C-alpha cells in the first residue's frame, strides 16, 4: 500500500511538471505550435435543415467565400505571437472541418486575445482554399463575403447569389488556446453562416427564417436578387426587428447581419 | 407602478457603504443617487408624414432595467465600483450595439404612465460620477405581478397608447395595444448630465412623439383614415396588424426615448 502511494505521488508529480512548467516569475516555460484555423461548421458545409428554421425552409450553400486577414493572436497584454497582416479568400463550403490558415512556433502560454478582419477583397487578396476564379470574383466585386445557394420549403425552391462589401474588425475575440511546452494549440475563426437568416438584429434569441426572402422574388423567376431585397419593406413585418438601426429593407438587414458572422473558437464572441 | 425590486439597489448601496464593505478610497468616487420619475414632457401633439395631427391622451409602457451610459473608456475602478453595488448585465452577442459604458442604473420591472396626473416616482438611480450622454432600457410584457386591474388593456402587452388623430375634417380616436418581444432593448436615448458627488437633479424618463433630432413622429406611416375601416371614427391597432408592426418598431427606436433633467 505504501509503495503504491509513493508511486502514485511520484506519477502525479511528473505529470504536473510536464503539463505546467512555470518559471520563477509565474510565466509558462517552453514553446509549442500555435495555429489559426477557420471553419464555417456544418451549417455552411452541409446546409441548414428545415427543422432549424421557424418557417420550415431549408438552406444550402454552393459557395461561401470570405476574405479574411489582419489576424493577430496574443496573450492578453502581450505582443502578438501570431501576426498575419495579409488577406486570403476561403470557400467555407469546400472544407471538411477546420481549415488551417497559419501555424507558428510560439512561447507556451494562454492565448486569449485574437483579432481578425473581414474586408472587401482586392487584387492583393490571396487564395486560402478558394479557387483562383473565386478569388478573382470577390476581388472584382469588392466583396468581403459572397454567398451562393438555394432554399426550399419542399414545394418551392429559390436561389440566391449575393455579394456584401462591409468591413468588420473582430476585436477583441476571447480565444481560449492554451499552449504547453512541446504541445500544440489552435485558435479558430468560426463563421456562423446562419446569421444571414436571423429574423431579428437585436434580439437575444432570434429565429431563422427564409419565407420573407422567398416572397421578395418579385418577378417570380426563382432567384432572389439584391434589388428585390432592397425593395422589400421590413417595417411592416412583425419580425426583422432592428432596434434603432436605420434599416428598412431586407437587403439592408441581411447586409447588416454579415457583420455578425465572425465568432471565435466555436461559440465565443468578439467585440466589433 | 414601481415594483419593490427597484428599492433594493439603493438600500444595498447604503448598507454596503455603511458597513464599510466597499469603503471608498481617496481616489475612488462615491456613487450618486438621483430620483427618476415618469415625465410626459416629450408627449407633444404632432403631425405625421401622412398629414394626421395626433394628440395622445394616454401612454403606458412596461419596461425594466434603466441603464445610464458615458462615452469612451472608463477607468476600471469606476466600473468595479458599480459592480460592487449592482451586477451589470453582460450582452456579448453581436447585435447589441454598445451605447457607451454603463455606469449608472435603476434595475427592476416598471410600468410607466407618462401622462399620469401626478408625475410618478420610479425609484432612485445609482450613478457613478461621469459625463452622461445615453439611456438604455428594456421592454417587457406587463403581468398580474404589476398590480394592474383585471381587464387592464396593458396586461400581457408592452404598451398602450390612446389618442385622437385628425386630418382635414376627419377625426379618428384610436387605441394602440403593442407587443414588443421581451428583452428588446432601446439603446442610446439622449441623456445629458455631468454627475459628480454634489449633483442634485431629478431624471425625467420620457417618450418623444417627435424625434428631437430629426423631427420624425412616432406615428409616421400610419394612415388613421384607412385604419378606421368602417368609418365610425374609432380605430384599433393590435398585434397582427401591419399598423401595429410599424408603430411598434418606431417605439423601440432611440429617437423616441430620453431623459429630461429637472
């Protein structure tokens, strides 16, 4: 019994030393690999099923292009360990899980301050995992976010192809990457594509809806365009609350929601 | 009617300060308590964008949690000081635009009657010293716990507005019963006051039928003649109506709320 207790104590001591090696000043010692990745999760990769929308529509994306850059990752109050000033275009429908953006050797520590920007693409934007033609598309259009897809309620199907040009700086993002000596950790830029279909810009618990978007197809050609959404008045609807925002049409509403797409490490929030 | 909960904050402040739990240091400011009243100063006769002149005769709203804000960065000690006496509400989800740092508040559920014969005292706000410029409040649905009489039109709803709209020779009396999603915030109503330890003032919470900045009215977009479908001179605006949605969405805008300092 005594020998077992001694062995257990020794094992626990070794374990503690390997996991938490701390310098005399309390800072972590050693270094590891710190990465940054991006992911649109299942809603962008596989679609938003009808059960998730309040009005029974289901949505799929054929392309979800996003131009991301000006990334930094730091321990709070310290200089960044990761700095990626350039912008790259990612197609979040073409991933099967998180897509790595960068990985660097960094000091061990807790990386809880991440910053990133979604901005209109330009000729300076490089390709993340997006095809060259798609990088050209968003650069030519000056799009920060470009989405193509379709929605159906089982009886009717409409398509959409929308480009948005809002710049959003996500700062600060409260990341939770804990990097140990000899280990690896990642910060994930998580993009919530479902926010485009929220029915309220200020509610704590908005629903997902598509029915009014479908109704905006004024010429009934099966495609909902920007012009049609701009002509669709949301002030008369029970939903699509905007609080004090100066938005009165469905395009303005969806465009505003593009500034809420960015999150951190799954459900983590960022200031913007 | 102000509920009992709104009295607990000033009592907590007094108790904690008296007990020395949060003794102010030489460089830490002392919270200031200022009374808040329902103020009908902003309820003015107005002419909307369709030419209807509206005179409001009753205006009651169910709200909660008044917040008072300052612009820019606030010294950490000031925020910690407020946190010592009241727990600020975290609003982390994108969509809740920051109307400034919250350094003052009056917490609790309230039913405010902006046109009561006597100005109704809502409670005492706790404010850290600072240059205030904003008001936030949260809308809710009135319930039996608000002490409303059975059959009160406000029960289960967020606001009841009564009045008369006139255009040319036509006059329409209306009653608007509005439902606002509970938790919906009005952010950034005007409130201008520099508060220091010597400040004495009464804060009048009011709704503006005329936007003080741009002149738009609360009733823009409402054609009262069309609302009076049977021509009997009486119109109702209720949940489910297009007119309800228009009026409800205008009422939650910061254009139509503010503090009048008395």
